């Protein structure tokens, strides 16, 4: 199963495609706290590089908090 992982927990905004536990591709940007401007273009870029679209995924939420 392919998973789209999204990390916005720090100044680095990152997305990755994983299949089972194997990293297929990733993309990140360290532009400070500009995630609202950069997240969707990062997702689009990594999906397009792998000939995928959001329709290829079943989405679920997984939250982690660090204190």
C-alpha cells in the first residue's frame, strides 16, 4: 500500500511517498513557517514525479504531538 506522508511539525515542510515501509520519493522545503503557501505545491510535485494523483490514495488522519 502506498502512503502519502505529510510533516508540518517544524520549520521544514515535507511530504513523502512510502510503499509499505520503503521510501519511494520525498520533497521538503525549509522556508520557515510558510506551510500554508508551500504544502500543496510540494504534494503536487512529488505526485507528478511518480505519475500519481490524490485519487490514488485512501486518506486517513494520524496525528502525533511532541511536547
